[in-house]
C-alpha cells in the first residue's frame, strides 16, 4: 500500500511539474556529455598531437562538472520547495490521518528517488545519443575518416553522473524534509500566508530605479572603454557594478509597475488589463532579487553562447591554409632522405619536393669598440626611409629612443612592424638561396624570382609576423619604387651596394614550426655560398600531398598514412597535422566548456522563472475564482495568464540582451572573443539571440500550458465558461 502511494504520487508530481522534470533530464544529459568528452573521436584524434594540452583540458572538466552540480543543487532545492508548497495540504492530511512524520519524510525521499532514477535513465539515454551525434558531427567537420569511429559510451561518465546527481538530490530533499518535519499539522493544512509586500514610496522607488540605471551605465562604460585597465581588475568591478545595478533596477522598476495600470485608464476594464499588470507587478516586486539573478544568468548565457559559437565558427580557419604550403618537413639534406622520399612506397604521397637551405650571414672580421663583431649589412638608407614612413607619434618615439623592444601586432602600423623586424634581424640576418624559395613559389603556382647578382629580396615570415596581404607590402613597395626611380641603393653588404627586389609572395617555409624566424634575405645561390656562416647551416626537405590524391581521399587520410611511413623510417620530421591539431584543439577547448555553461545558465534561469510564475499562480488561485464570480470568462483569464507569462520572461530578457550585447562588444574589442571576419559578427549575434529566444519560447509555452492546467483545476462558479 505504502509503495503504491509512493509510486502514484511520484507519477503525479512528474506530470504536474513536467518543466522541472525535463530540466533534470537535460542537466543529466549535459553532465554525461561533458564527462564523456575524453571518449569522443575528435579528442582521441587530438591526443596524437596535443596530448599534454588535451590532458589539461580533460583535467578541467571535473571542475566544470562540480560547478554545474553546485548550480543545479540550488535549482533542485528551489524546485522541490515549490513542489512541497503545492502539496502542503496533502502532507497535512497524511499527518491528520495518523502517518508519522518520519514515514512522511521517508515517503518524500522515496518519491524523489523514483523521479531521480527515471530522470537518470532518460538523461543518460539522451546524453549518450547526443554524445554520439556530436562525436560523429565534429569528426565529419574536421575530415571524414580521420579515425575509425568507435562507440563513445563511457562507464566513468555514467558513474559520476549518477553519483553526483543522486547526491545533490538527496541533500536537497533531506534539507526540505527537515523543514517539513518541524512544521505542525495546522501549518501544513492551512499553508503559510505570504507576507504583505511593502511597495515603498514613489520617490524611493524612482531613486532605486535611477541608482540601478547609473550603476549599469558605469558598468557598461567600464566594460567598453576600460576593460583591461589595472591588469584586468576593472573587469570584476564592471561585473560587480552590473550585478548590483541589475538588482536595484529590477527592484525599483517592479514597484513602479503599478503606474502602468493607473496610466492606462481606458484599458482598465478591458481584457483584465489592470489585473494582469497588478499580478505582474506583484510577481516582480515580491521577487525582484530572483528576477535580477535570472537576468544576470541570461546575460552570462548570451555572452558564453556567443563566445562558444564564434570559436566553433573558427573551425573554418582550421582548414584555411593561409600562409602554409607544405604538408611535411623532414630535417636534413642527406641522400638517404631524398632516396626514401623518392622510394616506391613514399612516391604516391610526395609532390613538389623541395630542399630548403637556410643559415645566418657571417660577421666582419673586425670588432667594434664593445668587442662585438660588426655586421656585414649596412641598411642605414633603408632605415631612414622606414622611419620617415612611420606615423608621427611613432616616429618621435623611435627617434628619441623611447621604443627599445619591438612587439609585432596586427594593431601596429605596417611600417612599425617592418622597422622592428629589420632593426632586430639585420645584424646577422638569415639567408635563403634563391633556388630554395623558387621551389616554394613553384608549389603555389607563382612566378620564380630572377635575381641579379647584386639584388636580394626581403622575406618576412607570415607565421610569426602579422600581415594583411601575403602578396605585397604597400609601405615597403612605395619605398622601393621611389628608390628605383631615383636609381638609389638602400642597402649594402660587405661594402657592395645591393638592390632590393620588389615585394614577393610570403609563405611559410616549412610544414609547422621547425623554422621560427621573423625575416630573412633571399639571395642568389652564389651569394648564399659566399656569405653564409657554415656553423649555422640547416636544411629541410619539404613536400606536399598530391592534389589528385587529396581529391580522391581527402587531405587527412593520406597525411596520416604518410606520417606513419615517416615514423617507421626513423627520420625526424614534422607535419601540417600538428598545426591542424593545435588549431583544432583551440576550437574544441574554447567552445565545448563555454557552450555547455552558457546553455546550463540559460536553462537554470528559464526554470527559475517558470517555477516562480507557477508558484504565484498556485498562491493566487482564489483571485481567479473571484474573477469568475464577477463575470470574467475563463478564456479572458487564460489570456491574462499568457500576457503575464510573456511579461515575466520579457523583463529579465530585455535587460539581459542589453547587458549581453555590451559584454560581447567589449570582449570582441579586447580580443577575448576573436573574430577574424568582422562581417560574421552579425550572423553570430543573430544566431545566439535566436537560440536564446527559441529556448525561452519553449519554456514560455510550457509555463503557459501548466498555468492553464492549474486554472482548470480550480473550483469555478457553476455555469461560468
């Protein structure tokens, strides 16, 4: 009998509080997905290249999981308190009929356990299915066939999801059961009346509203213009001021809502307008702090979803080769390497094979007063022209010696980046023979260099120096064109005048990072042999996967096959897979956790709003009975409830959209949300807004239907329809 009662009550509670049950299922599914991350195909693939970084990422997942459990605990506590308040009279009746309090608390725990088990089953099934879909989808996006797909079912993720969820559910029910144990029968039967809320004075409410608006304004200003001041500490000031401003704004606005009813006299008797506004005012004013917290949570969710979405959209950049040319670089210039790359087993994977030679320039035989060998390069004429090309504010700093250490950034003028590189590297510059760079140009379909014996070309590595255009450098081109017209040489090497070739296409020298230089002089082969310091000489064999093979099998599969052959050969090499894996890791690490927390914040905020509104409907049910006695139709009251739901969700969301837009703009301005294509900013913002609106809409419709169901259960005056 007792077990049947428990089962029946648990089933009824799930039906009456479907929103809460659905939220639990979603939360459990999300717990499983985040905990099973280490079993997904893309993570297994990345472990081959970024094992240390992946291990660090996975080590942070339990922290995210515990933080999510912490948030969900308070949601469960709030939701179960709402559920117990709904059943207060039922519990009082059980006690009146002779049930002991210990047995009542045991019944409560048993009902919660049944609901938890069902939520766990549904959540784990949905989470397992979604984890497989996510794994397959990301694998498809990063290249079909990068790894043999395997079922990502994780026993560890299932175990910790079950233990974590049951623990917080048990603690929440134990706390509420203790409160229930202390209540007397008459308190349960007649319920505790809500305290009458003080709506305050008009002047005080206006001042509260204005204070909230001022705090929000200051927070927005700090976020937009002083985000990184004081080592980023002002970020916390902006968050604190924004949170306080939101609370004060909601408190003042909620208590002033009654003005809407009094100002709209022509609608006061039409469509229950006044009743709707008064109900909305009471809901906001009585729970202004709760409404403010939901607005803050929605703000955070908007920012996190936008951040995660922008990072995930950056997946396109993973495939963008930009300056990269070669797929593999093998260290050394020995004949054994050349013979191996030309062997029968490697030949299908090798195209555009090229030997890159590189080394530093010699010094002069004599030394300066400080005992340091003197450079063979005299670039004083070019240096003078570069300084003249600098913007005035930078020119003064360079001439006065204020700038000692140069940093290279896309925010700097092109002339400053060029000057900084040449100032740093021209003492003993790197040299690249013309033949080596011509092999690279041939691989990308560009015209080869045809340098004269007294001519060089300046190379700037786009992998380490920001460049807007890989084909030309306007500032340098202008200086060189001017010198060519005047017949001047801007540089000399070992006392011999040399001329600088106009801008050349800039590409990466190797597959990944084995050559980490900012600049080099591309010189005729005979000059390379004469000027190169033999102690610094290094050579690399570069090649690409044939385009025909890429068209047939894609890029990643043949790259992994070639990588396995090179591993077996014993030669030291690097591949573009490392670069690809590194970029893909940043996308995964930057999107998974942020999107997860963003959706979790949004779901919690929606659930709190939903349960808060349904609590008010339950507590004010007799008002609707009174309205029916006064002649109000049931459809009129349902329309009133629907408007209340709309206003209840719209108020915190409106303020959250403003705060979220400011937060996103600030993070983009200070490169915390990085978007290479500024045109994609608006689609990202629109997509994030649509996601939030859709989820809010789903919850809003569910709340409206639940409220209609509560309305239908009330005892109506006969013949009122």
